[in-house]
């Protein structure tokens, strides 16, 4: 009786546990917090690590190649003068302003002096001049408002208290893109070369830092939390006795260090932690309104654990005769794809009446991004529209959130599928506000057309193509400047590519994104790959037209399809070259749920006692879930003993193949012997199967070159072993 009760109790417990797990799986979960994110209160430094856990941000191995051994933006004219934060903990503002000033200097060759005190006194988080802060706070402020001149709001203002006076100052540069760089030497170097000096943090309370005179390379291997924000402006691999050092701009005046700069060995004193850089900006537009609910920006993130979730906000236009021009968001993980859509209707659960999108943006670094709409959307005062972003980056908590109170109710939403949404601030979902924003302003009249060249495609898409559900189909166009044969223009010009289709499938330009302006020289061309993803719910037999249009960019650097063409088509090489290329895509039946691939003939070297004969087991449907397959491989026994091998290959992704191997002993085989291997594979339910036959031939072994890498490696190892034996004998003799 007791055993039955125990069994019943365990059964009830299991049901409750599974039910609870199912309920939890349908609720968003917040990302881990950063335990080091506490207020500094240190008047000498002032850096506070950001509140979210960033341990998932890592460099991609082998991504950064061909980096210079030395780089110095001081010599390249990309660093503004050193300033002095003394005596307050405002390093985080000085590093951010130094980054923005350097970015503008590199792009415009203009030296600016922007106000650090304006950020300190007007940001919504930091309470006084010794409270501390970081780049997440400064970026949020510079993205929502912008910089002001030092002369209007000079440092130190009324520190240690701080009164916001930005209403009296005009804003200048507004940040539209900002990237977080992994704490990796190669990644940081690549960012510096590509964009300019980068903002980073370090631990600066180690002995000797405060008295540093600039005459040597500093080292410190401690692991204390970072407490100081600085600007890396370059590096030298030969410094620190060949270990390499960063060249860093401090904010302690020119009387400290080497005229305000210092040199520190790579990966010492935690330098490189939370590195970031401003990568794009624009002039502040007083006529533009940014609609948002995340007042302090990226403060945490949430997700449903599958790495592909949706966020959405309501935008209620407050003025008449305005347009939505761009959607901004925080990317909390990378690499990934972020898909922007704008809808007109929402019934409280699902969206409908698509107004714009999908616009797909591939992102390689975490950060802040602004995505321009191809065509601005006219708005009606008081009539809600809905901004949706799919955050597909593989991170368990991909939706950016501001959980720093106060929170809105019924204004931001999250979803695990994009089909039905859950309102935040209601029904126990008090998690904060989603980090999506809309940029709205009056109608912008297109700038004057710029027509120095003549656009066209040297080659375009295939005219027709078959596609399958779930497939990402790619094709290429050669964007060409036909100015050398044009009858109206001759010269270099700036063009853009405009991608479209009939059904709203996601499109990505992997060389040039939609609407991106790029320069093409006279008689030159660029090949751009364009990829479109077929939805899993597409019907067999459906057709869709994928098109690429090459256009001029206007004098403002904006893609301008209305500017038309100079000559279309251009006659070259006996054919007509147009500036529009389209391909008709037809959805056909997906490949089998299971199929096996093998080589026509596989050659096995004589003498091999373990020859691995590959078979590829494929999950044919790209829309299918990862599937396990059983397999059984046999041979006839002509080459070596007959084999009988079985196993299970786990989790073959939809649309992908994984390899299994039959292992043959050809140690006693003769040249020209042949054998037949047979494989049968089936899914674990036994409903689908496939079989393949592989022929193998035994061939003469390929001679190993005398000084090949394996031979040299063997010789080196032999020499090392010989030396070790001799040393041991000598030690034994001396003992």
C-alpha cells in the first residue's frame, strides 16, 4: 500500500512539475544581472559597470585578420585634446564625449568641444557628480537628445550637485549607431581601425597608476572590478617588452602621464572590459520626435529561452502631418538578424495590416541601431501604429528591456512566436518596457538629384528559380556605372540598391543593404548578393517576384528612386543592360524528410586499417525540427572483414546534413580491390527511411613528401624525446 501511495505521489509531483515547466516556458524570463553593477561614489574615478550580465558577448575566432602591428589615432588626426575631470567621478562622461568628438573629427575633420557636464546633470540615472555611470547611460542620452557645446554648459557646473540646464543649449550631434566590442585584443584593434578611438573600462586603483609619469608601460594582473572609463586611441605590439600595449587617453589633464596619455599591457588591469564605440551619428533635428518607453535604455533583457523572440511597442502620434522615418532598437546579442515591421492594427493579441517591412538587418556586434524605412509612413494624430522587431540572435534573453522604474502598462509587448503578444505591466508581467523606438518628423522633401554616372546591371538575377519553404535563396547582381558609354553622363557617382518582392518575404542584401548609398567609379561595378527567405507557411505553387533596382542617391546622400535613370537600357556587349532585374520564384515541394547522400566512388588507400567511408544523413525540410535518425551500415567483406555497424545520429537540423561513417579495414587489401557498402537510415518513429549504396576502390598509397608537415613534426617530436631521455640519464648519473 505504501509503495502505491509513493508511486501516486511521485506521479502527481511529476505532472505538477511538467505543468509548471510548460507554464514557465510560455512566460518571458529576465536575463541575469551583473553583480558588479553598483554605484562607485569614488570622486577619483566614477565608472560603474552596466547593470546587465554581458558574459555572453565574445569574439568570433578567426574573424579579425591582417591587423596592423601599431596604430595611433593621435598621429592620424583622430583625437581631440585631453581634458580634466578633477576632482569628480565623471570619467564615464569624459570617455563618452571623447569618443563622440573623435568620431566627428575623423569623419568631418572638425575639432569639437562637447559638454561632459550636460550628460552628467541631465541623464535620468546618475544623481550627482560622484554617483558614477557608464557608456550605456551616455549612449542612451546621446541617442535620445545629443551633444551640446562646452561653452553652453561648461564643466564642472555646479558639481558635486548637478542641475540640468539643457533647455538653454542647442543640441548638436545625435548618436544613431553604437556598438559593443568583445573583450578581445584582436576585436578591439579591428574596431579602432574601422571606427576610431573606443571607450573602455579598467581597474585604475592599482599601485602606481595615480603617479604614472608616462615613461613606461604599466602592468597589473589583478582582477578587481573596473572603476574607470578611458579612451583607447591605438596600440603598439612592440611595447611592454614585446607583449604589446594599448595607447590610452585619460581625463586627468595633460600634467599626468605622457601629456594625458598612458600605455598599459594588453589584458592588464581588466582594460578592454565593456568596450564600445559610436559608429554613426546625425545632426540633431528639432522637428523630429522620438517615441519610446525605455527611458534609460538597455537595462536588462528578457526571452523565452529559444533565442528567437519578438518585441513590440505602441506609437501614438501626437501631431498631425508627420511621418515615421526610422525604427531604433537595442541589440543585446550578436551575431543575429533583426527584422523590423510596422503594422496598422492590433487586437490585443495579434498584429495585422502590414504598413512597412519586413526590413532585415544583419548585426555582428551588440549595441544601438537605427533602421530607416524605405518609404516613410504618413501618420494620423491619435491613430496608433505598432512597431515590431524580431530579435533572432541565439541568446536566451534577446528582447531589450528597461526595468528601471517607472514602467508603462499596456504600451509594450513581447512574444515567443510573433503570432500572439503578451502585454507588459499587466497580468503579472511587470518586467519593464521594451527597448524599441520610433523616429517621427514632418515630411522631408527629396533633395536635388545627383546624376554624374549612369546606373545599370552588368548581369542580373536568373529570370526564374525554384525555391522551397524555409529556404534562404540567394542570387547576385552586378551594380555597374555605365558612364563610359552613356550619352548623357560620364563620371563617378553614388548609387543605391532598392530590393522588393510581391509577398513581403524577408530580403537581405549581403554586400549592400536596402537603400545603402555607395560610390561606383566610371566603368566600374560591384557584385551584390541578395537573399530572400521563403516562409514556412508558403503554399506549393506560389510565385513571388524578387527585384533589385539600381538608383541614384540624391545630393543629401539619400537613396532616391524618384531621380529616375539617365539611359535605360544601356547597350553593351551586344545586349541591353537594365537598371532593374527581377526573378520569378516558384515554391516547389520540399526534399524528402530523410535522404542519404554519398560520393559516386570513394577511393581507399592500400594499407589503411581504418578507412572512414562517409555518408551524409539529411533532414530535407528546412522548416522541420531537428530530428534523430537511426542507421545501419554493412559491407560485402571483399575489402577487409565484413562490417555491421549501427548507431543513432542526434539532432540533424532542418535542411541540413550530418555525416556518419562506415569503417573499413584495408590493411590486407590489394590494389584494385573493390567493395560495396550499404546504408539504411530511418527516423526514430520508423515512418520514413532511405538507403544508399557506396562503391569503394583500393588504390596505391600516395607517397608522403620527405619534408612534409607530418614528417617535420615527427622529426621534431623525436628530437624532443631524445633530448628528454638524455637529460634524464644525465640527471640520474649526477644523482
